[in-house]
């Protein structure tokens, strides 16, 4: 991957690569999920969290050695053991269930998931008895003969095992290969040679079992997964006008009859309601958006937007913001950690940071809350504006300050003290008109000697 980030943690449509595989196992019914970690193990543990068990492979001696490290944790395990690579994000719970079902019905010691590829490349080849078709083993591409390299059926590194037969066979594996490693694939030949039943399930979709070794492959898998995500949303009643320019993470939920316009990015844990108009050019991340909402050419990050609200164009909702129902957040309005009640209107050119605004209040153009005080850092001061208030154009609200219900501020005011309910606050110098000033100035310039 040529990266400081462990391959397992490279993001793929909203989740680390490894999480896609781990969650597929959970959804297929796994009671426990053990993650074998080695290189940059601490980073992997921190990113994946406490819902999994961890096994440390301090020395990376191959796939067989990795599985062997888990033996002590599975000494009393009498169920089926599913073994998966951490870089197969397209694997589906349904296919894993099919593999497990076939394994149990056959009473097999091992059941492999295989795939047939036009170009098997560097994948391990499945070796079968030419007379019976029974699986006899797997040979890695780097160790294969020319005849074996011609085989198109490949191993996917996905297995179901009987642990009582797996671990004794693992102890018999030797590193007699080009890499000098303990291959898990060698267990298949050992079990078959001992007369234990070894079965195979061929995946109907070769893409499901594709892994990731380069950033190119990561992008290719993202494109496949993105097409599936788009298809699922389209089939559930969402309109995506241009899938080629629309990015939707696997963690995003979208309601029926919502329209997604081009150049839109929906990422993270985002939930969008029904009958919305999202985009063009919208970016929504880790946010909850109600029904009947419009978001045009705007950013919404870690925020909530209520039903019927219109956002944008060119609005920026920063983390911690919550906008009520039927609000208007217009062009070049920025919110940060601001709570706006139902019916608030901030039409354009305003900044509301660390603010609480009551219902039906109007925020005039050019209004800002001055929430930053260098002597209070990192704490920001709060502005509270009541219900049915009118904040005049170009009002500067110097926090901490409270504007009462129904109060008005005059245009161009600097408000530094609390305003009582139903009061009008003026915080500006009295206007002075100097009659004839311009013409006098003009005459002085005309009479001045030239240089």
C-alpha cells in the first residue's frame, strides 16, 4: 500500500477495510470474532474498538502461523471456525452463510470458498483429483507448476474448519515453500491426505472474493461496492440523478423519494429522511437530516437538520449544530455548535457560533456572534436569543449576551449587554450629517497649487 496506515485500516466507503470483513462474519452469525494483529497492532486495536477479541502474531510467519496463534483462545470451541482474510470487503454474509451450511451438511473437516477467474494471477490454485473432482490441496502461485498455473479456480483464503481437526494439522505444517512461511493452504492437502472430507463452494460472483494489496485495487473495489450501494438505494425508492458523480458511504441511510443531485458526497453515519432534495454539490457527513429538507451546495458535518428546513446554497453547518423544523439557513451562513429552534430564518451572510436561537427569530444579514475571547480560551462564550426576536442587519453580538423574547436590535449595532424582552437595542454612534462638506473638500483640492 506504500502507506504509514496499516492496510487493514485504509478507509473504504465509510469503514476501515477490516471492519467490512469483520461485520460480514458477525452478520453471518459468528458468536465471536477474533482479529489476528501483528504489524502496527496497537493502531488496529484502537481503530476497531473493544467489540472484538484480539490475537497477537508478534512475528509474521505466514497465514498458517496466524491462525495457530488463536488456538489457545479456541481450546474449548466446539463449533465451526470461520477463517477470513482482513482485506476481502466485498464478502457478503449470505455467501458466508452458504459456506457454513455446506460445511455442516457435509460434516467436512474443511470447506473452501473458491472462485473461477479468467485471469487467476497471483492467487493460489485449487488442485482437484482429475477423476473424482475432490479437492486435494491448494498451491500458491509462486510455488505452482506451469500446468497448475493454467487452472482458473482459485482459493479465496476463506474457509470453514472443524477446529478439532484444523489445529493438529496446523502443527504438522512446515515452511517448505518459496516464502519460508507456514501456509494455511497446506492444511487442506494434509487433511485430504489423512482421509478427512474436504469440500469446496464456488462463489457465483468472482468480485465478492477480491482482496486488496494496492491502492489501485482499493479504488477498484470501492467502485464495485459504490455501484452496489447506489443500486440498493435506487431499488428502495431513492433517485440518484448521476451515480458517476455521487459518493455514498455504506453507512448512509436515505429515505424514500429523496433526490440526490450530482456532485454530492454523503459519508459517515448519516441518516437522511424522505422527500429531500440533496445537492447539487452537497457534502453531508455524520449528520441526521429530516424529511422534506433541501441542502444545496453546502456542507453539513456532525449536525442535525429538522423537517422542512432549507439549507444553502453555500451554507456551512459545523459540528454540534442543530437546526429545527421549517428553518432557512441561506447563502454564506455558518453555524458552529448552534441550536436553532423551529422557524428560525438566517437568510444570508451570518455567523452563529455557540449560540441558542428561539423559535421564529429572524437573523439579519451580516450578523455575527463574537464567541471567542483570547483570555477565555479554549472555552467559548454563549449567545442566547429568545423567541420571535428580530436581529437587525450587521448586528454584532458580543458574547456572553442574552437577547430576550420579542426583542429587536437595530441595524449596525454592537450589542455588549443583555437586551430585555420586547426592547429595542441600539448600539451605534449617532449619525451626524455635515452639510456642504463634500463641495468644500472639492474646492480645496481645486485651489491647491499643482506640484
